[in-house]
C-alpha cells in the first residue's frame, strides 16, 4: 500500500508581493496623516482661537489644501492596492501568511500605538497651554477615530487567516468618509479662484506695508512727506515702489497733513 504525502508549501515572497504590500502600507500612513491634518485644520478654522493671529488662520487653510491634495492622489492608490491584494488573497488564501505582510501589519500596529500615545501627549500639552476645550475634544476624537480604525481593522485582519468579505465593507466605509472630508475641506478652504484672490490681497498688504515703511523712513530723513511715491524709488537700496499685482496699476497715495497720509 502506497501513501502519497503532499507537502503544502507556503508561497514565497516575490518582488511583486513585496512592493505591493509596501505600497499599501506607505499609502496607508500617508492617507491617515493627511486625513488627520485635514480634520485638525478643519477644527481650527471652525472653532477659531483669539490667541491665534491672521497668519495662523492662513496656515490652517494651507494645511487643508495640502491634505486634500495628498488624499486626492494617495488615497485612491491605497484603495486600489488593497482591492488588488484582496483578489490575490481570495485566489491564494495562503498569501495572507506571507512574512512581508505580517511584518508590515505588526509594524503598522506598533506605529499606530505610538501615534495614539504621541497624539494624546501633544493634545494634552496644548490643552494645558490654554487651547479651547471644544477644539481639544474634537482633535482627541479625530485621533482616536483614525488610529483606532487602523489599529482595529488590521488587528482583526491579522487574526483572520483566510479571505474575508469584511475588507470590502471597510474599504467602502472609509472611502465614503474620506470623500466627505475632502468635499467639506474644499468648501471650507474655498475654490482655487477664491484662494488666488486671497493671495493677491496678501501681496497687496505686503506692498502697502513696505510703502508705509519707506514713507516713514523718508520723513525721518527729510522731515517731510513726499508729494509723489516715485521719489521713494532708490536704485542704491534696491527699492522700487510696487504696483498692484493683478492690474499693474500704481497704488494711490495722498498727503492728508504734514505727518499723515493715505
């Protein structure tokens, strides 16, 4: 009587497997960070703090645009990579036991735990420094939602040795949340035309501040205000009176007194 024994071999990690799993994890980190940045800046804009100045608010809008751009490009790559890997696991369930996958998943759980700890420390520090309670609580919820979702999903996925249908459900739910956050972010940050107009205004403010400083310096040296802005042009100091960045028209200047102007 002959007995045939079949040795079941675990599939070896191919270069394709290595880079696909690496791409999935890297895009996961980038997407999670971008989502948190978007959430934090949305909270900062929605609940402004009087201790923060104009430029901090402008920085919040810039942060939102950066996060939206990152999510718009990187998150679909993460979703597509995971859906492709999910098909691979369905066809060859043993691939869920690849060493590269288990190492990266365990590393992700480790990083997520560090993010939760570090985020709590940073938020608590800001709270002790006087950050508004509402902002503190909402940011706390954001960290727990993002880090908790990633930690919970990958811990659950790690315990399931075979292909499960829960992956698609998770992907659809997360995709809906991310798309909604991008839409809210775009509405809050404003359209590209609105941002361009705002940036032009910032440049005008900078120009007017520069002209004002030059007028004050002129008065200090001459003890009189000029009749026209053109006298402020100085090739030696490298100063040229700026013009409106959009229309290229000169800024209007008028003396209203011996020591006053508009």
